[in-house]
C-alpha cells in the first residue's frame, strides 16, 4: 500500500477520534457548569488548556468569555484543533483515499462536516448545546464503528487503528494531567465536590459506567488514576490503547523501530505506581508519557509515511 | 397476437425528429428495426412511469457515487453524472464496420506519430507539410527517437463519432492525450440494468464490462520487464481534476494503485519506484492521466508539482511504460486531423473506412476565405483545445461572436480549422417528463498495445438543451447507455 494512503488513513482516524473526544469534553464541561456552585466551577478556559490551544487562542486577541471559547473550540478555522478544523482535515483525507474505504464513509463525513460548517462560528446557545455536541459524538462513533465493522483487517485498517488509539492515549493523558493539576491539591473549597469533579473526569473519557462496573468502589482519585492509566480492558485507558497499537504494529512490515518505541512506553507505565503519583510527580510522569507517545508517532512517520527520510 | 397498448401510453406519432436522422425512430410512429424492442416496451409505459424510472436512475447514480467535478464559483463541486434512461442503439452490422474503421484509424495514427519522431518519411514524401509539425505545440523535442514498445504511442484513444442527416457516420475528432468518459460508459450500463431490467430480455446486447480487464491486459503488455505480474499504476493529478472519479474507478477495477506524482521517485538506475509502507517498489507501467507538460518538471514545466522528476528519463531509457506515451498529442490536433485520410492512405494503402467531416484549414488562404465568408454555417475549432472550449458554433452564434472569431482567425490562422455545421443525429430523450429528440454523439474507446480492442459501443453524450449541439458534460450535456444490438441473434 502507498505511503501517502497509509499516512492519510492514520491522520483521518486521529482527526475523527479527536473530534469525538473534543465534543465529549465540551459536553461534560457544559453539564458540570450546571452542577457546581460558581465559586469552584471550572471555567471554559480550562478547555483551552486541556486541548493545548492556548497560543492559538491568545493570538486571536478576544476575551476568554464562554461564548468566545465555545466558538473557538467549535467552528473556528483559526484553531487547528477545533471541531470544524478536525472534520475538514478528516474529510480531505477521506476524499483522497475513497478507493480503500467503504463507500458510505465519504457520505457520512461529508454530511457531518457540512452540518458543523453551517453552524460555523455562530456559537452554540445553551438550549441546543447538548443536542449538537451529542450528535457529533454519535456520528463520529458511527464512522468508527462502520470502519471497524466493514473493512478488511489489512494494513490499511491497522493504520486506522493505530491512529485512533494514539489519539485516545493522547487525550487520556491530557485529561489526567489537567484534572490532577486542578483537583489533587487539598484546596478546602474543593473537598465537598471532589466526587463530582472526579466523576466528570471519568465522563470526559466516557469511562464512568465502565469504572463502576470494573472498580466497584467509590470514586476516589487513586482508583480513577489507576483505572485510566492501567486498565487492560477499558478501551480509553492508556494501557489498553498501547496494547492495541502494539498489536497493530505487529502486523505491519518493517516494524522494528516502532515496536521498540511502544515497548518503552509500556515498560514505563508498568513500572509506575499510581499510588505514588501525586501532584508534581504525576505531572512529570504524564509529561514523559506524552513525549514517548510522540516518539511512537515519529517512528511510524519515518518508517511508513516518509520512506526517503530513512535512506 | 395483439399487444395491449395503454390509452395513456407514450404516443410515438407525436415524436418527430424533423429533418434530423433519429437513431431509434425512422419517421413518426415507426421504429427502426434495431429499436423495435425498446419502442414497443416503452409503449407499455406512460410518461409518468418513465419519469419514475428516471428518478430511480438518478437515485442509483447518487448512491453509487457516480460524479464528475466542475469548477465554478471558486469551488470544486462533485456533481451527479447526468444520464438519460432511454438507451441509444446501434445495429451490430453497422458496428462491425465502425469498429474496423476505428482500428484502422488508430493503427495509422500510431504509425504517423512514430514516423514523426523518427525519420519523418511522410514529410520527406511531401504527403504531410513540415510546417504543421514545426509549429505544433504538441510536438516535443524530448520525444525524438524514443522507442516505445511495439512502436505504439497512443494506447488509449477516444474518437468522437457523429451522424449527419443522411445517416453517414463521420469521425469528428480523435482524442489521443488523456481521453476520459469510459467509466461513465460502464456505469451507464450498470444503472440501466438496475432500473430497466425488462428491456434486456427483448434484445441481444453486446456486453461492455470487460473494458477494465482489457485495459489492464493492454497496460501489462507495455511492461519493460518479463514479469508475470507487472506493477501497473494509475497516475492522477488529484481530486481536483474533473475526471478524478474515473481515475479512482479504473484503479479500483484493475486492482492497480492510484498514485499521484509525489508518490513516485525515479532512482539513479532510471527505474521508477513508488513509496509504499514496505519501502520503495518498482513500477513497470504507468497509466497516466496527467497531461504531457505536467508529468515531469525536469523535462517540461519546471513549476509542475503534479508530476515526477525524471519520469521522461526513465521512459526514454525503456525502464517504464507510459500510456499514452508523451508526445502522442501531436496527432491529436484539429489541423492534423484534416490529414488523417491521407495518413491512412500513406501508411496502410487503404481508403478510410469512416470518413472525416469535410474540413477547412484556416492556414490555407483559399480555405480561410471560404470559412470567413461562411462563418454562420461553420463550426470553428481551435487546433488543440478539448472539452468544447474556445469553439464557435456558427448557426447559433451572435454577430459579435462571429466578428471576434474572424479576428482570431486572421491573427493566428494555424490555430484554427472549420467544418460545416453537421445536422447531428437525435434520439428520444426524456426531458421534463416528455420524450423529445435531442442531438448526440458517440465516443468509443480504442486500445492498442500488442493487440487492438474496441469497446462495444462507447459513451453516448447527449445535448440536453433543445436544439443544442454541445454535448460536453461540463457544459450541460448528458449521456445515454449505448447498445450494440445483435439483430441476428435469437
């Protein structure tokens, strides 16, 4: 299979996953704002932190109001990771790889893109916010499910699976990092709401129900961290995404370098003890994880997408 | 046995093609022998029924994603392919003759191209004027002395055939660069089978489905290596090209990779490689759908980013097969066209089986005077434009347009030729719920590698606007499924 096609499929999967994750994150934020007293309510500002879009937002020079931030996250073309930008990129990638994807993929992404583009920067008034964001999550899941359910599990599909899981790993570590920075401190005003806040962290990764089924204890920071980092059975837990990537890489030719990169992340994760990961150490640990995820991406990029770089 | 004819059925006596030759109806109320099955079937339907079928066809086209891209208002839009559901029919006896004529024509044209890039015997023998080659935009010095396999340069040819009011079929032009439309021919048949399956029982129709495998076989015959499974790729300029649907479709049907120029590299060994996830893999044959001047920035336009640097070098070294060969466009020039009967005579010592439309060369003073005096009866074409652009259709032109063309011709006579406007034949076409005659042409596709192949029929293009002669899809043309009917078979 052509390197260009592999690269586009990989990015397409990442962009669809990113769209879903971002929409879900906004959805959870929207609900949390409704639940909490104003004094400890996390601002929409936090979204910009989580998504690493601080520079892009500040460049715009607009006030960080709820309305402006939502417009920025939703329909802004100035934000490379807005829902619209991610969908536009995914659409372009699907458009140029139509011959290897199920026919309906194009129609689905096209109509999803058009519906988001139509709304554009008009914003998302509270009354329709839940419906619109929820709809985006569902439609992304539909595409992911369609690809999983109807594609040959050949190299093309492996690149999609790798992209999807790498994006999940990235989002899970981002959310853990931000949540811990905000919630791990023993700030008194937070204590009564700690439960609500950690539940919302789980919900951001659609992990709440699965956490309940799997952990069967109250929601407490240590268990949440352990679940999100180490669960081998929850699809958005770091350990699970790494296993998925590992399996897919194992099916590709010339995979030595990429396998080595994944092995070192897995080892670092195995050796970490979540009980010991508090505040500063957790932040450093997540930072290291993110760097290692970058290494995996780089190994994939220069092994399969840009073969000349290896010469 | 009496056939039950509905009272509200289509009344063929109302259908009158007038002075034009109609492909299905010989005179009001009378079907041609070859079309009797279709016409009698349609008689059992009302126009409402027919419109329902048309809607089913339009829906199928949308679902199957059959589209073409038009550039308008600064955006590329994928439009559904327009197809009229009433097929166009050709009797097999007539088709056999046309087929032989098309093969004869392409054989001679390939001999001409090969000669032009080598000894130029035809010029030395004063059959063909040197200045036409010397002033041709499509004669490439980079191709002189190149030796493509079998001496064949134009491997895929799409020739446009038209029928005049007396029934004579002419060749209107030969497309030897990157002719398109064959995927629509295949899809039109697939759609007709879906929405009018009953029609197929009444006729014995030649299949068209084998084109992709014939194309693949022809392409593999161009492989420089003796390999059992040569690597064949389709090269596209990308999704913004109007024929991208077709590039992707043909690649899929042949099981070939669809590549862009940037997917390929030419090594120091002059071989062409594609960048794959397994590393670099050698490519044997490229079916390129990128125009000559864009295929290799080293040899042609340095600003092109659609091509692959070094491709010409690889081709000249015989390390890769290119279809069509660069430089083949020299014979796809509307001025060269006027010499094709002479070219056939010269190389094959045969008379052309299918005649040319009588043509006037503006570069010749006497002929130019005739053209300028009769602009309102002529179709004037620039030497090397395609897609129906830059043409003057005399009978429907305004005075200002004629004045503009007179001026253009005076300034650059080499660039223009003219033909008397033909009375293009018609066929019944569903227009806003009514069956009306519309003008059409036919583009068969001819392959030449080690062997020849001609599609059974081809792509019929129809001008959907009343009275219009412009059939190009980019300018409001539609299409029809085309049937070569075996009238002798039972």
